[in-house]
């Protein structure tokens, strides 16, 4: 009998992206590796729980939910999240950053200093620069300052990030131009908290780290997994939680968060590269963010 596995998500390690599985198993990924799995027949997607605890009722969750949590577990998860303002007394130092995901898509955010650039890799930031560092609440106030003064959001939907990856500039200086200009405007604002130290501009480019410098443009994205569905393809790029898989009908993007909560079984090593789950085609041209400059 084929053993079923439950995915615990995608993480970025020093060597690159790694798929994690319940029980501690790790699957390092590299370009050219075949990614292939099937969703167990008759299966139902179950809540993954929160903060290391299983969902007490093993609730069924939406096939399109990126969080894969029921309402109660999602509430518990948010209650202890810095990103959701659930923690106000974290003593660790934080950094404020600007992240660029494609033409016209820039956001501001914060991350703990000890995490280094991991947060930016997890979000799929093609380029980024630090803005400054200091206590959590000072970092949070600076984030709010930039949102109000420069109209820079603190969140960009993943669907928008994916849609513009096929049109990324090939020139590195062009990729960081928006960040450089916005960084200059940001550090000149007079309302910065005194406890937050400004950082000089230093653009970091993840295009090659993600494999997007050589990967063909994706034609669409997996919108949901379904019982009995199959995903199979050659890994050509990865950004944030997304795997870019090449097959006979082009490249599609799989958000690995959609894998969580399902029982998954391996597909035969000799099978064709194919996708037998719903796929949403990308529209021509990507969304643009208004009001940056």
C-alpha cells in the first residue's frame, strides 16, 4: 500500500527551497528536479491547526484557502502573530524593509533581525533593501508612516506577484530603480521614530536565487487541488511559496500552501509531466500599483 504524506509547507534554506512534511521529512528542491504527486482519491482537505497544535475537530477547509485553517485555528494563529499585530511586547530588534516584486509592485514590511533575509525569500521578493532597524514598535510606526506618506502598501496579493514575474526586466539596475528612488524619499521623511536607525540603500537581487533569470514565463497558476488530482512537472524556478513547473503545455505555478491539509501520494517516476487540477490562466499584462511616484 502506498503511504500518504501531508505537506507542512515550503521553506527557504541556505541551499535553496525545501519542501517540509509532517513527521520531519525534508525534500530539498533543485532546478530540473521532477515534482510529482497525486491527491488521495476520496480525500477531504483538513485544517492544519495552529501554533503546533492539531485542529481539535479536524475541520474541513476550502480547497482554495492558502492558510488551510478553520476559522477558530486561524483566529488562534493571528492572536500570536507579529505580522497581524498580535504581539506588541517582543523585545527582539526588528528591521524595516522595502520589497520589489515586479514593475509597479513595491511594499513595506518588518522582520526580526535574527531572521536575516528569510522573510523576503518567503514572500517571493525579487529585490529588496533594508530601510532601518530598531525596537518592534518603532519599526511598526515607520511601516505605518511609509504607508501613509508615500502610499506604499504593507501587503501585495500573491496573485499579483505571480502575474508580473513573466515580465521582469532583465537589467539588474532597472529592477532596483524603483527601490532606490523610494528608499531615498523614505529616509528623508522627518517623522521617523528616534529609536529607529536609518540604513543606507543596498539593493539585494533574488532573480537568480529564484531561478527566474532562465525560467520561461508561466502561463497560469493552480487555483486549487482536488481529490484524485495530479500535479507533475520539472522545477524551473521557485519564489516564495510558489513552484514553477514545466510540462507539455508550458509552465504553471503551484502555490505549495494549497498542498497543506491534503493526503498526498507519490506519482510514478516514469509518468508524463502533467497537471490534472484546475488552472487559472494569467491575463495579458500585470496589475500596476498606483501612486508610488
